[in-house]
């Protein structure tokens, strides 16, 4: 099975979900801001990365986990990926998960300030604060995705 977490920029909620999914972050404790900022791809992608699928790791069950930024094209992205999966008769299962339901205003504003405007200090402060506040929701999203495929 392959899991693909996607969000607007592919740099905050999808990265958090992928990190939880592969066990890089413990699901029972909220990570510190410096731990969040040390995650691969967290607050690091830019406009050239939209639409690119990035491998994130393998979960304990051997499933491969990926992340992707897709701007405002969430439903379209899921339809295209499902269509490609079917058209090319890919044998491995694919679970596509939209991680934007876990976003909050602090993550959105912080991501905009950090990634779009270049105000990294204030943006990262807000996005890590928001990520910590949304952490339980991210964990629940990952648990639900796992449950749906088991």
C-alpha cells in the first residue's frame, strides 16, 4: 500500500501527517517547535514544488508514504491520481489523503508569511504554533487513513 498526503503547499499539514504516519513523530505527544522545523520538507518547499510527489518514508507495516502540494486543486488531484492508478493497472493500493482539514488559521497565515512573503521568522513562529495546536487532529487523520485500508 502507498499513502499520499496532500495539502495546499505540501509543506505543513501533509508533512506532519506523513511524519506521524511513518513514526518520525510520536502520536501521543505534541512535538516541540524545533522538532517540527527539523522535519524533512517542513516549511521548505516553494512554488516550483507544486504537483511533485515526494517520498517521505516507510511506515512500520512496510507501506510507502509520500507528500504533495497541489495548491487549490484538492478534488481534481484525487480524481487524477485515482484515474492514473486505474488506467495503468497499478497493483499496489493507493490511499490519497487530503490533510487540509487539520489546518487552522495560524498554520495558514504562518505558511503564507513564511513561504509566499518570505517573512520566515514570524511565519515559522505561527506555523509551528498552529501545527502544535492541530497535532491531535493530524494524528486522528492518520489513524483514520490507516483504518480505512486495513
